[in-house]
């Protein structure tokens, strides 16, 4: 059974549409979504509405989904201190979304346990401990082991960093970062997702890199009505050195 794992769409419908075409081409039977559906992308409302129309997906909440659903002055000040441009985007996102879209984000579970052909799977956004903890390439195994200490899942899928990677621990647990569909932070700015092939208690993984119309996506984002939209749009074309998550 093939499952597609997608994460960090960030309102980029052009990227999502291209990824979904690739998922269909590869005959994936399930879609597992690790959150961050919106915030500072070209068409956040379009992405959320598209995902709402797919109730068969397994979806969890990302940290930006939580920021949008729980928005208050304290959250705004926190985001402003960390990423001022994202604070501007957050305010614009709140004003452009309807109540139903925000409720949908707020009702997503923070984590999810699943079982595919005898393989116990855990979906998280950041790490099993917290939704904004980073799993990055080149980390020490002691750090990874500590993050996974409280889960007995065979496979943990995560996102958040927008950088694909994976680790296998000494206890034979595997954690796979699916990268980002909508705002990749890789040298080549292709949309990224994972195909997991479950078969009789085993599983194999493939990171897929999908090209999409970045020029259209960047243009649509640059036209959004918040300060810094044009700067964030450039990340879609040249992500080098940028860390907006």
C-alpha cells in the first residue's frame, strides 16, 4: 500500500496541484498531511477549501495552522518578534479567511497514530514533543533518540523545517521529514513530498521532487495585500538562506 506524505503547503495551490498530479501518477492510495496548510502563501483560502473537499485524507495541525486558529494579540507580538514579515501575513490571513476555514484549522489534531500493514505510524508536524521542534539533516543521533523517546511508533513522519531528511535509530525507529510542498528550503526550489510503500510489515521511502509554475505562484503571492508579500514571494524562486517557517 502506497501512501503520500505531504507537509507545509503554505497556501501554494500551484505546488499542491502539481504534487497531487504526481501522487495520482504513482498510484498512492492514501494521503497523509502533516499540517501548515496556510500562512504567507499565494492562495491560502483556495488550499484550505481544496483540502476540506478531501475528507479521506489524514490531516494533522501544523504550528501555523495553530497560530491562525488561536490568533490573539499575544500571538501577533510573538510572531512579530521572531519573523516580522510573517506577522504581517498572519494579520492579512485572519482578515481574508472565513470562520469555517479557521475552525477547520483549529479542529485538526496535533498528532495522529495509524497502522499500515503492521507498521505503526505516528504523524507529527515538528517532533513528537512539540509542533515547532526541528528535525534537520546532520543532527546527532542522541538528539534524535531523545526526541523519539516517548513514542513506540515504528515510523514517524514530520515536516516543519521545509528540508527533507531521515534517520533510523538504534531501536530501529525511523523518522522521515517530508520537506515542503509549498515553500521548499532546498537549493532547487521544487515541491517535495514522500511516498511510503508499506508491504507485509516493511516499508520503503522515496522523497519526490516536483516542479511547478513558481512564476505564477510568486506573482500571486507578491500581489497579496500585506507588507513584505513581494519579499516572501521571492523565496519561492530562490529559497537560499531563508528560514520563514
